[in-house]
C-alpha cells in the first residue's frame, strides 16, 4: 500500500512538471506584456468587483440582474490581491483607492495582470483533478499522466491564463464534485459515504455559484449511484440509516435557519415584483426542487430494476423515498456549508463566526472520539441512537432551537453593517440556482424563427463538434467499450459510457448559449477523463494478457490503434494551442469598442443598475463621458508594462 502511494505521488509530481514549465513559458512569452484591456469584457468586471469586495461594498457584478455569477472567483481573487498587497507585490488593494486615483485606467493594469496570474491556480487545479480522477477510474498511472498532459496543452484550459473568467473554476469544481461522488459510492463505511456526499455537495455549490453552466451536474452526480448495485447506504442496518437520517435533519435545522433571511433579497432580483409574482416565484422554486427530488427517487428505483432485485428483497418504495430524503438532506448540508464559506471575508461577519464555531465544535468532537478510543466511539454512537429519537429529542431540539434563534438574532443585530453586501451576493447566487427560469432569457434563440429551429441549430453545432473535433477521442472510447464487451467487464462499460454521456450532455447544455470558446471546458475536461480512462483500460487489458501469456490479436490491435489515436489527439490539441495562442497575443493595444460591457456600459459598469461603478469613476476622474475619456486616454498612450 505504501509503495503504491509513493508511486502515485511520483507520477503526480511528474504530471505537474510539464504544467509548471508550460505556465512559465506561456507567461514569459509576451503574454503578461500584452495590452491589459484586450479582454476587458471580463477582466475589468472581476478586478473591480474584487476590489469592491475587499472594501465590503456590493461587488457590483455578482449581484447584477444580468449576471448573478462568479462569487467564488471574486472572493478568491480578492484574497489573492490582499495577500499580494501584504507582501508588497501590489499597491493597496481597495476600491476607494481606485476612485481617488488620478488615472484609474492605468491603476487597474496591475490588478488585471495579477488576475491573469491568478488563473494559473485554477489551471493547476484542473490538471490535478484530471490526474487523480483518471487514476481512480483506470488504476493506471500512465493513463493519468496522459490525461494530465492533455489538460496541460488543451486550449479549453489554457485560454483562462489569458483572461479572468469563472468557467474554468466552475468546470473544475463540478468535476471534483463528480469525483467525490465516485469516492462516495465506493466507500465501505456509511460515515465515509456521508462525508464524501457532503464534500461533493460543497464543491457543486462552488461550481454553481461560479457559473450556472454546471447545472446538469445536479442530475449527473446522483446518477453515479446507478453504476453500482449497492452502496454502504444500502448495506448498513436500519439503526445506522435511521441515525444518519436524524443527524441529517438536525444538521439542516442548525445550518439552514441562518440562511433563510437571505430570501428577503430575492424581490430585488425580479423585475416588476408583486404579491402575485411572489406566489409564482415560490411555486417555481418548489417545482424545481420537486423535479430534482423525483429524479433522485427514480435513480434509486431504477438501480433496483437494472440489477434485477425485487422491491421485496431490495427494499420498499418507502425505503427508496427514505434514501432520497437522506441524499437531499446531506446535499442541503453541503450547499449550506458552501454558502457559509462564501461569506469568509477579511472583516469578520456573523456567518463567518458561525462557520468558525461549527469547525471548532466538529474538531473537538473528533478529538474526543480519538482520545477515548474506538469503544468510546461506539458509546457515542449508541448514545446518539438513544437520544436522537423520541419525545426527549423533540423537547431538547425545541429548547435548543429557541436558544439558537436568540443567539443568531443577537449576532444578526451586532454584525449587520459588516455583512449586508455579501449577503446580497450569496442570496443572488442561491436564487439563480433554485430558480433556473430566471436564466432562460439568456439563451441564444433570439435570432431563430422558432424554438425547433433553435434546438436544431444547437444540435447541429453539437454534432459538428464531435464529428470534426472529437472523432479520435470517440474512437478510443468505442475501442475500450468493444474490448470491455468482449471481456464481459460490465462495470467498465457502464463507467465509460456514463462519463461519455456526461461530456456530451455538458456540451449540449453549453451550446444553448452558443459560446463554445469559453464554455467548452465543461465538456473537454470530462472528455479527457473519459478517453484517458478508456485508454487506461485498454493498457491494463493488454498488460494482463501479456503477463498471463494469453494470445489475443484483437487486444493487440485495439491497444495499438488506441495508442495511435491518442498520438493524434495530442498532436491536434498541441496544434490548436499554438494557433490560438498566436492569435490571442498577436494584436496590440487597441481602443475598446463603443459601449463595452465592463468599462462603460451603464448596466455592468454603472452604479444606478447595480454595476461595478467603474463608469462613474472614469467620468468623474477624467471629466468626460466614459467612452470619450477612454479614447482620450488611449490617444495619450497607455503603458503596457
């Protein structure tokens, strides 16, 4: 076991070496010296929003009615700026400093460029996730190394070294969430299953807070349960399941009440809000939650049918409903924890204080159990089983709820000035997740005659992408499935098909906006994991036959064909990377177009409609209308170093 861990670590370090070399080469090849307002559509939005976050103002971007996204990126970029300021690499990172600077357009240069460097953290996170996910699925370090190389040279990942955007962060955390769910279904112990589901839910919350394109993962992640006949949840006895259910209920009673006041901000996010609209909105949110609940219930029932277990042997419909409730409650705990983490700010607020208290309590409980030993753990569990039931529990929870409500009220009154603006941002993110109808207006069907024409155009784009770009990857996947069918390896067949469908579905969902250059990363990193896992399976099958001296010409043909296809995949991705890089860095410092969204647009950059306020800063400091001021500053020459 130790030798395997050492080998995996060595391969992982080897995978990080080319990624590190590439980032160094990429940033040293004039990338950081290019014009810093070449991609201001997002660079200026996130930079200014992060400065506003540090000053405890509303970010002016996350809360915007046309955005409602990017909160984790704004938060992490803010901390990145703050740390760099503390070590002297940046000036004082404040929005107030920007508003009083005599030349704010030049002052923003340092924040934009360090924002590009911040993108390298997400870049390495993608490479790391792809490596370990592939390692878990294929049990092959060679396949994992190849997967990390593909992620290293893929333009879908590299492009976010050039601009500050939330897609790579969202796609990566969504993939981590899927990875943790695979770990959950393979966990032998029920408590580890619950831990991984909570961790998966936290990562999914981050992904959705960053970008709503990760929404399909709400259905993909519980669908992992279909891949296995039984998990530790089904293997556990009724007492353990009942204990987990009650602990999940109590956990939600602790975590959710402080978040409920955030709903009071929702009317601000809906135009022409009225009493009737309030009931419609409430019904739409409940409807979406109901759809997710039904989908998860169907997954539990479908799994019993797939593995040919009767309801009598496997459980009743009531048991499936209980499993669904357990999963949903644990999912809610994860989302609540993700929301609390989103409140973490240099200035202490009540939500951060509550999170710290919960971490301390959990840590003390863990230490207590370890100090007292395994027997004490059983005593604790038995005590919980005895006291998390019955009338005594109801009375105890009632008293604690009253006390908890009072404590939260005192904290609420004490810390209101320090967290109101962050509350609006978190509330907006939760609203966009629970009310996906609010994002329908951003679909790109406006130029189509009818909805059918629009869906057909999306399907055509989706099909042409796989036919023209992904055909080598699809052939490797087909070879692996064929080999698994010959060997009757059902688990590998289901795994590969499932991951391939995840990638295809993510691409179709992203194609609804028809913005492939940014959104393709959702599909791409899932496809990389799929094709690398398929290649790893072929390698393992070939190695097994070779070690056992089993002659199989078909296996040899499949393996060499897959190797050739992987070389083609690598060559195509490398060629695309160099072409796209030359295009992205070839232009000079040109004047931004009229009405740019993050510099002079009244909705994104103004303050009247909840924007970043940069438009007002430019007009006040230069004494001209925004675009006139920008053009005037451009004529004087804007330094690019």
